[in-house]
C-alpha cells in the first residue's frame, strides 16, 4: 500500500512536470502576443529597484498560471477519467473532499485574483506602484479569503488544536480563527514579497511543497500528498524557464496562489509551527520589509537596508541575482530538512 502510494505520487509529480513543460511555451507565446509585460516602478518611486531591474521592463508576466493551471488541469482530467472509466484512472484522481477540496479552491481563487492584479499592472490600471492593486487592497483580499477559510475550518471541520512540536496537540478553542487568518495573510504577503528575483520564489516554494508532500504522506493523507507533488512537478517545469535570465515572471497570479495554498496545507496538516522552517526565506523577506518600514517611520526616513525586501539589498551591494537565488535556495533546503527532522522526531 505505502509503496503503491509512493509510486503514484512520483508519477503524478512527473505528470505535473511534463504537462507544465508542454504548456509553458504556448502560454509564453500568448503572453507576448497580448503584450502582458511587467511594468517596472520608476526611479522616483523606487530608485534602487529601478536601477537594478529597469532592463527587465516588458518581460512577460503572469507565468504563475503555468503552476496552478497545471494542477487544476490534471485534477479535472483525472477526475473525469476516473468518473467515466474508473479502474486504472482511479489511482491518479487526487480530488478528495476531506483532503484537497480546500487547497484546490484556495489555489484557483487566489490564482484568478492574482491574474487580475497582473493584468491591471500590465495595463497600468489601479493605484498600486506601477499599476495593479494597492498593498492595502491585497491585504483586504487576503483578509477575506482567510476569514472564510477560518470559518470553514473552525465551524465546519471543527479544527481547534495547535500541534506544538514535542508537546503534542493543544486545544486553543476560538483562538484558532485569528491564528488561521494570521497564517494565511502572512504566507500570502510573504510570498508576494519574495517574488522579486528570477527563480527565487519558485525555488523556495519547491522545497516547501516537497516538505508538505512528505508530511502529508507520513500522515496517510495520500491525496493531499499527491496534490503537493503535482505542484512540485509544475514548479520544476516553471523553473526550467524562470531561472536567470527568466523568460517570464511568476506575477501575483503565482505568488498569491502559492502563498495562500502553503498556509492552507500547513493548517490542514497541523504543522503551523513548522511553517516558518518550511518557508524560512518567506519569513526573512517579510521581516526585512517590516523592519525597513518601522525604521523609516521612527528614524525620520533612515533605512536599515539599501532596498527591501532583503534580496534587493544584496543586489544593491553587488551580489548577482543568481547568486542570491541559489544561496536562498540552499537556506530553504536546509531549513525545510530541519523542519522535517523535527516533524519525524515529534511523531516518535
């Protein structure tokens, strides 16, 4: 049984990779045809960022559709094949009411909202810097999504415990609702901040979802593990084209979908306190932004970093972006491995 599930999950990850690899050139050509290009903030709005990234103006944006689009396509395809033919196809269907309805719904909703934001940015529509939604509008959308999710988890699924490593599950009652909302908003915001260099968020997310696939597998939630595995496969294909120099950018359609889905899976598997390890770089990126804002407010405009998030600071002091990306990937791999070690030790 366990070996069969492992083979199934590996095959689904491979399917995700192959489908995304085939889909990517088609989507890339479409993005170029409709002029769906990245708009870089002006030197007045962000002088350091503009100086470092002005050459990327016009690079196709919205590549994140490849990631979540592949997962949705395969989920629907295998569900239909299972429904009409059963037999062999039953093993590939990973749509499961208890395990994958919620992360799939979150992936789709967040991806569509992010795609709309990317479209507004490409057309310079909206109040955000360079077009698109303002930060406060994004946070409001994150708030709404997290509120609905918290209500569903607490009242419908009756989730009310927090698993503390080496101590076990602790009932937190209604405090589960604000905790859930904080996790979803934080992961969505952090993923958005991390998506700033070629391949950065894609690689960081890759290690996080590999970790979640392992966790779900150990917990016996094989469909959730399969869902995470398809995400891993599609992320690998995405990175094939997104590593430096990127042929397209992920955009909010990818970062929003990945961030929110990451938070949902963490809550489903009750690994909330391990999430900062699985997504360590996301935490560091967000803290750098928050620290920079606080410093500018309290110290009359004085900054701690030359530019934030912190990956732009390293760019500003002379690090090549591929060096930053690779080093952040290494940190993510080590932190994720440590998170898995703690998870396995906790289970005894």
